C-alpha cells in the first residue's frame, strides 16, 4: 500500500519548549491510525502540522508524497479538539454553509444519515449537547467527501454512551475506505478503532505498530491486580501502581495458588490481558491519563 | 462567489436572530434622536448669538454685553449660512461696517434693536438674509446615524472577528478552502447591508414624527453613508487583524471610539473650539461623514460638494484595508 500521509523529521518549538522532537511517520491509505499519548505528549501539535494548520519549526508534512499544497484542504476533513460554531444558525444551515465552502461536496442527506443528525437539523448550534455537537463537527469534517479525516480527541468529554455511538460513526467512515487519523487518550477507543497506533510521550514516538503486535512483542501472560496492601508474601515481580499491586503472571494457576497459600485477601482482585494502557505504562513509566 | 454568499448569509442570520443585538441597533439611535430632540426643543433663550467678522475690540458696548455670545468668523459667507439657519441671531462685519439680520428671526430683530441703539453702531449698514430655522434635531440626526454606524461597524465586525478567533471559528474556517479575502469581504458586505438598512429604518422611522430638514438628495445621503460604513468596517478590521483577546480588543476599540465620538461633532459643533482640536478632528472618519451628511441635509450640498469628504473616506479605507490585510492572521 502507498502512504497517503507522511512526516519527515518534524519538530515544533514554542519558545524554549520543544513540543515535538524530530519525529517521522508514514500512514498507509485506507487505515485508521491512532496517535496515542497523555495530555501534553505532542499529539495535537503533530496532527495540526499534518493538517497544514501549524507550521513546523523543522521538517515537513507530505500528502501523497508531496508537500501540502493549496488544494489540500479540499481533499481532507478536520475535526479539531475544540471548535465553536457560529451562534444563532441551525445544524442544517451549518451543514449548508460548510458544503458551500468546498468546490465538490457529498450529498447532504448522506452526511446527515452517516452522522445521525436527522432529529436535530433545525436545532440552533448553541443548544446542542456534547454528543450532538461532536456528531455535527464530524459531519463538517466529511461534508467534502475527503480522502483523509483528521479527528483530534473527538470523544473527550463525552459520556460512555455518546462515546460508543461516536465510535460506530467512525466505523461507518472507515468502511467507506477513508483514511482516518485519530488522536486519543482513551486506550479502549484506540484498541477498537485503530489498525495501527503510534504512542507519543514528551514529543517523541516511543512505539509504533499494529496494536496486537505491539502487545504481543511486549507482554506474555496476564496481569493480576489487587488493591494495595503491605505484605511481604507477594509473588516476585509484584509492583505498586497508584493504589494497586500489579503482578505480571506467566502462569495464572501458580500465581493464584501462591496468593491463596499465603492467605492474601483476594477482595477486589482482577485479571486482565495486557492492553495499550499497560503498554504505555511499561514504555514510559507513567499512566496515560496522568 | 458561492463561498462568499454562504459566509455572508450565515453572518446575516447570526445578526438578525440575535434579537437583543438587533433591537439595540435599531432602538438605541431612535431613543437618542427623540431624547435629544425633546431635551433641546426649548432652545437657548438666555443668549443672543452674534457672529463677528473682524476685530471686536474697536466697537460698541453692545458686543461687551454679558448676555451675548460672540462667535468670531473669518469668512462672511460661512457666518451668513449660520444666520440663514437661525444658528446665529445676527452677524456683524466690523471690517465693512455692516450687519446682517435674518428677516424670519424674532430674536434677530430684538438683537438688531439693541445693536442700533448703541452709538458705535450708527455708521453700520443693514443687510438681510432669509431662511428657515434648523432645529437641534435636524443638526443632530446625521451625528446619531454616524455614531450608530461607527459602533455597529467596529464592534459588529472587529470585535466579532476577534471572538471568532478566540473561540476557534476562524481556525475551523482555515481548515477549509476559504481564503481570508473571501471571509473578510463577506463580513464587510454583510455589515454594510445591515448598517445601511438599519440607518434607513431609523432615519425614515424618526422622520415620520420629526420631519427632518432635507435640502439635498436622499441618494447622496445614502452614498456618503455607504462610503463611510465601508471606511468604518475597514477601521474595525485593523483591530480584528490579529488580536486574540476580546478584553484587549474591547479596550483598544473604546480607546479609538470615544475620542472619535467626542471630537467629530456628533453632539456639539466644533466651531469655536481650539484650532488644534479642529485639525485633530480631521483624522476621524466620522468627522468627514457627519460634515458631508449635514451639508447634504441642511445646506443642500450636491455630489460635487461632498467629493472631498468621499475622497478622504476612500483614502482612509484603502489605508485601513492595506494595514489589516498585511496584519491578518486566522489564529
């Protein structure tokens, strides 16, 4: 597959602060690529340089192998992390406005259907709920039938129900074969939606691959979690993480036997397969949502 | 063109549906016109206003009277215009030993009687002019229209764009193929239509009750209002070019607007004020608008008469647009 987006030795300084430090990436056409990391990792700065919104200090962003040109914004759709919409105009009028800004645009009915906006078309932008607003912003990002859709933390601040609804909209867009570049700090979101991820920390990319491959390369076995306790009888390799004891176990039977044998209370015990959150913790030593 | 029309329509809708703002734009000038019309309807009964041409030290005791306000003029025709409009009760030309009276003015007649009873006035020849009086409200209404236009343009374009920049509307538009010129011109034309429409509504609405003096052409008045509106919007764009903070924009706009409002002749005439102030007032676009609008309404000035004002306003517009386009940033 050819890469639709790429960045070469991209850096961005804000005064003395180095927000993005010499990173390079290639994103293949038709995939959902996740840029993960905690707040302040440099995700938004990176994605905005790829969107042509921010100018890199050094390096360059390429679209289909060429520097971003004057027609780039006709061919991509962007949903920023925070965007206000014009007051006193309705959802339908906002869609019409944005449709008119592009030389070609897709049928409004289709966009309304994909983003489930049918019930709120006549509603004033000021009166939209968080979920409705994000759906409208997504609709504005696909109104021009773009080749690439940039979504910067699109579900931040939504309740779990609205977040899951939003994921199903992104799935629909993925099925149309569009390339999606998503930043998030919700690991579950990345695991469900992304074909490939890059984990960022302090302006660097610390890992990049297909999520399952990354996990397989970095973990064996399962993770046992217990509420924190002071006990000298814990198995080898047990570490304290926040208010928990984490035990990386290669043999769950042996680990549970050890805990029972030493009369360690099992109240609150959980067992789970390692996920991207655990991976981030392992790679950077800090929690993703810190 | 489609982008321009869509952006303009969205801005128009935003304005029209913001009821509070709409009513403020329409009712505030109406309140001012009626309020000032009522407040000044009684006139100034305690003073005679006498225009004096030449050195007043050499003549009569009449000119030393405390109940009399002397206003020096350098040019006779200018003073006579004031006399025709009953803004002066009498004009005395000390250089030519003559005095002028408006034969329609009762106050003028009283002033004349006082003057001729003075020994120093015996050699003065009498001349007459005639003309209808100008009420304060006739004189005031171009100022109100101009002031409303100034606030509407500078806050309605300048401040709104700063708000769009702060809350991310501009950033979202930057992520589309819209060019800055398309966005700016849509804002400009939208506000031009709004200001012209509200000015016409306010003028015609208040005119039904107050019947303003209108010696010149309505079309010329609309023309100068349109030119001045474009100039004011361009001035607003200078503030909007790159400021991100609404508070800072608000402060800077007020810093520019209040001196302009105070020294453009909205509420009082600048005649008789220090020369420096009169010269300073020429830098304000509002001065040129009010001057031209009053000339049309009160003196029947034609297009040729107001061309200098139009030229100055267009020159200022070009300068403001140049500066704002040079400084403009989406974010």
